[in-house]
C-alpha cells in the first residue's frame, strides 16, 4: 500500500492510528504490543492499521453474530489477529489477564447497559502501566435522528432495565467514566474531544479526493485540545460529540 492510500482515512481512523501509535511507543522494546478492541464491530479498520504498524497482536470482542462473522473475514489474512464472539462483560477465553498493552473501545460505551462491568473487564485485561481508551459518541443522545432513537435514549437514561442489550443507547457523562476507571484501578490521565459534526460532514466530500484536508483536520483536533477543555461542558459536547477518556493501569 502506498502513502497516498494510507492517508485516505476518516477522522475516526486517524484517531485509532493515534491511539495505537501511543501504545506501540509505550510498549517495551522487543515486545510485540497486544491490543484488545471491545465491541470491535466488523474490525474494518484493522487491515489499514496493520499496514501502518505491522507488529502487534489484535484481539477483538464482538457480541453481534453478523458483525462477528464480518470481523472474522476482515481479519482472515492478518497474522496475530482474532475475534471472540461474546459480550464485553465476561471473561475472555484463552486470553491472559493483565497481558494487553492497550485495551480500547470505539463508539461502544453509549450502547453499554452495564458500564461498570465493561470498564472492569477493560481494567482486568490491560497490563500494569498499559493504556485504556474508551471513546464514545454522544451524537445519539444529543441529536437523535428519529423519534424512536429519542425514546431509546430517554429509556436508556432513565429506565435502563427495560431496553434490551442490542437496542441500548444513552448519554454517557465523562465524570462517570472517570470514576469507574478509578474504581477499577485505572488512573484517568486525559480526556480528548473529537469529531465536530461539520468536520464529519466535510470528510464525506474529501475522503477520496483530497485526504490532506482530513489529515490536517485531525492534527488540528489534537493540537488544540487544551483550548477545547476550557469550553463549558455542555457546549463542548455539542461541538465535539466524540469523547475519549484515557487511563493508565496502576
Ligand atoms: C457503533 S458500533 C462500533 C463498532 C466499532 N468499534 C467501530 O467503531 O466501527 C458498537 C459496537 O458495540 C458492540 N456492543 C454493544 N454492546 C456490547 C457489549 N455489551 N459488549 C461488547 N460489545 C458491545 C456492538 O455489537 C457494536 O458492534
């Protein structure tokens, strides 16, 4: 794959690359970094990650059968990559606790009914000194696209027990995530804010024609995080509906 093809990425793919780069940098020399992706969906982003960082082990976890099968296909030709068919609450067969350099999830927390169990699992599999990053989307809660979604968010927020796992969605507050990190031995080290709705929209126009625009947008996102943090929470979440909470295992 050449450089031009590499750089044709969405803002979210840029983010994944950024997270993996941090984990690779932090992993001890000579050790192949181990990465766990909870709620990996179809793991569609893994082949391009592998092209960029050839030497890491990837373990996905996905509870929806169709997505799991698709993930298996996407990972079929990739060495040291596999996916487990299960919820991100339960022990993962064959995987050793405290053995992952990075445990992350993308666009998952807002769909998690038992957030404490999910965060506890991520803390269990990351190694001491390793990184946990959960990046979640507030778009469903802040701008529901249908009456049904609005109703689901309302139930998810107020009466979570009535929604089945597969339809679960809610607003997630950053202080709640941080306090769960602390409860399970993860030190919250940073929170970053991403994906302005109009940037996501812009991405559609330039993704295949001028990837430099999207590369610059992502660099801009990272460069100005300290300024974004000064914005009042409600306004900041409206501007940046994707929130990533970064933690380090004690
Ligand atoms: C919006 S998708 C994101 C998929 C992928 N991470 C991505 O960014 O393309 C949310 C994923 O979370 C998974 N999910 C929902 N509840 C889960 C749970 N309790 N444990 C693990 N995964 C879950 C869903 O099956 C779905 O694949």
